[in-house]
C-alpha cells in the first residue's frame, strides 16, 4: 500500500502480520504503519504480487486513521484484486469518499 497526500507520498508498505493470517474471506484486517506526514490523503494505491495459491481478494473498502489527530479517510473499492476475476487488475488507485 502506498499513500498519496497533499504534502507528499509514503513509502510502499507491505501489509502483513506474521502473527496471523491476513486477507481471509469475510475478514477485516488492521495494520499499523509509520511514515512521514503526507498530509491530507488524496489517493491510496493498493496492490499485490499475484503469487501464491488463490492470491486474489475482494476489497470492500480501506480505512486509514491518523493516530496523531484521529482523522479517518475511507477509500471505497468494492472490487476484486485478482487476475482471474473482474477486470483482472491486481493494483488499483483508490480515492477517498467525501
């Protein structure tokens, strides 16, 4: 995941938690990331490498919360990230809902 804001762009952050399985059907996953302040979020890039057994996933939405000020951005997706489903995309730019 990469965050884009009015002050800059974050590093590309892999979303994984070695203590548990992530991206399971019907699940909700939470990850903590540290990066520079990119300001007011304008876009989020979510992607995966397409590797592994059944690597695709359906993403309903992504929420980002700034721990410093409590601001929450919601990025609706409602799309597959899967080479074999939907439009076949495994990388998407998502934009915050207003």
